[in-house]
């Protein structure tokens, strides 16, 4: 069962910086959109990659960061 409080707290604790940028807002937006639509981790990663690319990150780096962010929140933010 999805616990939004646990998911939100996990996202809030993300301390990783991505090239000097705090990705927590992107992670939160992608997590909520993914869960609201009943999608999987793949949808989350695709959302993160898109947001990172729009923020000016290269494709290889965006893919790696999206995977790392998902690995950190997947146990707390899955339905």
C-alpha cells in the first residue's frame, strides 16, 4: 500500500546534488505524477530524464541520475 507521508519524507531527505542543483523538486514532481497515473519506475525515470535534459544536463548523465534517484526512493514511493 502506498504511503504518501513515507514517500514525501524520503524525497525530502535526498541530499544529492546534481551538478550543483538540488533535484528534490524534480523528484517530487515525477514521483507524484508517476504514482497518480499508476505507472512504474520506468515512467519515473523517463520523467526525470526529460526534466534533467530540460535543465541542461547531457543524456548520459541524466539517465544515470534518474536511475540513482529512483533507487533511493523506490522502496518508499511505490504503490
